[in-house]
C-alpha cells in the first residue's frame, strides 16, 4: 500500500521519514523518498553506524526480540518504535524508579512490553490505542513475558483515556509518558500528560524530527503540529528539555 494511503487508513503517520547518520556531510535527515529509512528495524539497520550502535549497545529481552520479529511481518511495521530508543526510555524509567507509565499509541506493543518489563511487580502501563487488531498481535508476547498483568490496555481515543485518568483523580501520579500516536493531537496529549505526570517525571515524545520535514512544514497538518509542539516545549518553563536525534527524533521533557 502506498504510504500516504496507509497513513490515512491508520489515522497516524508514524511512517514518516528517515533519520540516518550522514557521515561527513553534516546531514542527518533523509526521507524514505530519498531511499533511506530511519528506523533500526527499517532500512537504517543497513547503515554501518546504526549497525555499530545496535551491535554495541542493544540488550533486547528475548520476548521483545520475538515480538519485533512478529511485528516485522505486519505490513505496518514501520510504525514500531526504534529498539535503541525504547531501550533508552526503559533506562530512564528505571533511573527515576517509575511505577506508573502511560503509552499513547501502542501498535503491537513493543514499547509497552519494554516498559512493563522494566517496571516493578506492582507497576502499570496504561496503554492507549484505538486499534484492537494491532494490540492482538502483541498480547501473546506480553503474556509470554509474564507481564500482561501490568498492562492496562484501553481501546478508545487516547484523549478520552487521559481525561478518564484525570477525572479519576490521578493527576501528578504518573512517572513516565510516551507520546507516539496521531500527530495532530500532540499538543493536546502533551498538556494532558503534563497534568498526569509528577514532578521529576518524564514525558517522551516520538517522531519530533519527522524525517526532517519539520525543517519545512509547509501546509501539512501533522508536520505543523509536531513543529508547534517542538517550539512550545523549547520555551516551556514547566519542563527541562532534551531533543535527541535517535530513531525519528525523540524529545524528553522533564517535569519541574
Ligand atoms: C507509531 S504507532 C505506535 C508505536 C508504538 N509506540 C511502539 O512501541 O511500537 C501509533 C499508534 O497510534 C494509534 N493511534 C492513532 N490514533 C490514535 C488515537 N486517537 N488514540 C490512540 N491511539 C491512536 C495507532 O492505532 C497506532 O497503533
């Protein structure tokens, strides 16, 4: 299926474009239309430096490896988070002793499983998606890893789930949130997550470089939305920020 059609079907465009290391050129961003893919499970895995990074740092749980292999059989596999990025998120969650996590955009649940594996026995990942078929691909692996009980899957628009958490009095009780769903709602997700995350907690936002399209957003609603959030966080005194060129770009907002 053509990428733009696939994006319409899915209601998201996690399929964006490429982030690779352009050695010597000082250029880091290439789109798939330029023949380069950005994710370690996409074409970028053939990039020598990406290979080196993975060979020398990736420590993937055996069930995560299996879930990745299964996900790669799915036609929408480019939506999956980059493995080395997910590992960074898990390391950060461990560092801040996270117990309560929100995942906005689950797909087959690679990062949901990744986070559930890193949480203590009484930890929880509130996993938000609108597509049960995607989650059904991942669920057997969540179960095989013995962490399904830590995953609270909510199939409905993420904004509704976030509102429910707020209405349930859970403001400032979450430690970590990962925003990785429909790009046009990024600002809304960020604001709701800021309410739900405790001080010292972390909000990670995926695809913030959008394969380089943020450099010239044009009229594309998704690119404009990502760019708007990037600029908003840059001057947001409620958080400290780091924007990292890993995967398709991830912003880490540390709540003050
Ligand atoms: C890029 S994928 C998520 C990848 C995932 N974080 C991972 O670890 O591989 C985006 C997901 O967002 C979901 N999605 C799209 N619109 C949504 C919405 N309004 N609310 C919740 N999920 C949504 C899609 O169904 C899709 O599974």
